[in-house]
C-alpha cells in the first residue's frame, strides 16, 4: 500500500471505498491504494508513555486513592500509611480557621456564585479584595485571579506574546510552560537547565530574531523546580537584563508561601522580586486549595484581564474558593510559625538523609528528591515494599523523567509532619536501599 498527497488524489474521480475493521481503503482506477485509520483505533494502539502501563499500574502506581482526613497519616487500600505526597506545605488543609472559613462560605454562597465570567457578570468585591491582597503580599502593583494553575500559565503565555515575539525558556520547565510554549506561533529557544552561559547564547539568537521581526523577548523560568527542588537562578537571569532587552516570567508554584522572609516567594528569598516582571503562583501548594494568580504592574494586569482567553471565556472562581483563599492568605501573613515548622521538618529530613549517605541532589527548597540506582522493575518492587511492608507512601519517578538506571523518590514535607515521621521514613529508606543494593528487587517478591 502507498500513500499519496490529497491534492494528487483529487485527479481521480472514480474510486472504491472498502472498510476492513477500523481501516478504510481507497482504491483508485490505476490500483493505487491509500489508507485511513479510525481515530479511536489509533488511540488504542498508541496509548502514550503512561497509558501503555495502565493495565497493571492503575489504582496502585497511578491514580492511587488516599482516603481519610488530609494529614501525614492517611489510608491507602484500607491500610494506614505515612504519606509524603500531599500539596499541603503549610498544613492549611485541616487548619481549624481554614475549615471554618470554607464551611461558612459554602453555606452562605454555595458553589454557583458568582454566575458567569468576570468580564460579563461574575465579578465581586471579594474577588477584587483577594487580588489586591495578593499583589501587596508579593510586592507587585496588581494581580489577577485565575481558575487553575496549569490552564493559567498556558493562557498567560498566549496573551503576552504574538507570532513576532520570541520565547526563551528553561529546559526543565513544568509541563504547563512547555505546553504554553508549544502553542506559541512565533520563535522559541530553550536553554540548558539553570545554565546562564546557555541562556546568554540563546538570548543572542533571540535578539537577532526579534530585531528582524520587530518583536519582543519573553524569558520563562521557575522559582522552584518541582522535581529537583533546585531554585531558578533568578538573580543571574535578572542581571542579564543589563545586556539584553527582555521581560521575565516566573512560575513560583512551589516558592509562594515557602520561600522568602515573609513567604512571598523565591524572588523575595533571592532579593530580586522587583526584577520579576510577571509573577505567577497557584493556590494548590502552600494554600492547599484550587485557583491561581498572576501579578505584575497595573498596565500588564489590565492587559491580561482583557486578553486572557482562559479567563474571559470561563466562569468566575466560585465564592467559597475566593473566601477560603482570603483566609489562607491571612494565615500566610500573620502566622510565620507555619513556615518555620515546615522548614524545621525540611531541615530534619534533608540533613538526615544526607547523613545516611543518600543523594538528594542540590535541592534548596522543601521539595526533597532521593536518587537511587535501579531499573524500572526495581522501582516497581521497591514501591510495593515501601507501601506494603513499611507503610510509607511517596511518589516514585523513573525514566524518561529521570535518566535510565535512576529511581527517584520524591518527598514533599509539610508543617503537619513531625520529627518522628522523619525518623521513621529515613529508617525505612535505609532498609529499602540495602535491599536494592543486594538486588533483592530484581525478581518479584512483594505483592500488593
């Protein structure tokens, strides 16, 4: 069978359509045959890198169900486990003031209010109050609420740049940044992770391109990289503004609430918050909720309000989430002991792991990776052992996210964890590391 271009096929006015299972065959008078597959059949035969493992992974390794009150100790498949996979850095998920505010707002407003997109009929004083308080907290002139973090980043990128502009972004950026860049109709350059020499080379290329198109340059990086825990080299990036004309967009999902003297983020921590032109964070990490925001100067936020399609054409953030976010932000501002407790746990966990000889990379944030040597089958058995025999639940990351022959255990400590939790986890890690070194995970020995 051969394939031909569509315009060439149009020369043939007489043809026969034959269907066999999910494949259509078009037979032309000269016996030339072209095929077309069914879309759904194509999806079933190419399930993607994650979907290809769903038949055995679903419900255990992927889409697991943690049940019970949100806390370090939860139930997994009916069994108590110590979990390090919660988006709850400051322990606000079950904070009594937060639970009270959430419940009262839900009772007063319900989830339907306000009705409509903010640009049409869904704006309220409370939405604007939250935006003003967020802007003040992260030391920007103005802020704009977003319904979701992932969707928000895509839409920010789409609104900020057009086909004449150039994007330069870090190679280890989050998927929301990668996907936003893919949607960009103009030129884009990627620089090696946190490599300022690479960034400078790409800025030289971007400058030449922008000069030819009459466009501008947007550099995108992260405050805290969510897999490695590394901080973006924001001070060095900001310093390059002395040599190049660009604007800086920082995704600080893991830095907001956890980094900086007041919790205002990685820019505050590194002393360059003023050099960040567009600051983004989500409510899903430190605030243990749903929603996000973008902050910048008044003119940029005004522009985004009228040009961000994900917000213009979406229903306004429900009132209970807005009221709940106001309470959470109040606690971020007034209870620094929450961040202090988080960092007490972080320091105990990371120093304890290092003392026992574990490789946790170069993390400078609460994100705590533990790198082990092993294959994917080893990772499968190791995960089973951790959860079934040691009652430890954490995320396991393998190739292609990390290099081949590497297993990464990813821990997210919270202010709700205790030092006893840290000791229990490190003791379990010592035992599974010994088993891994002895090759005991090479053959299936643990069942779920």
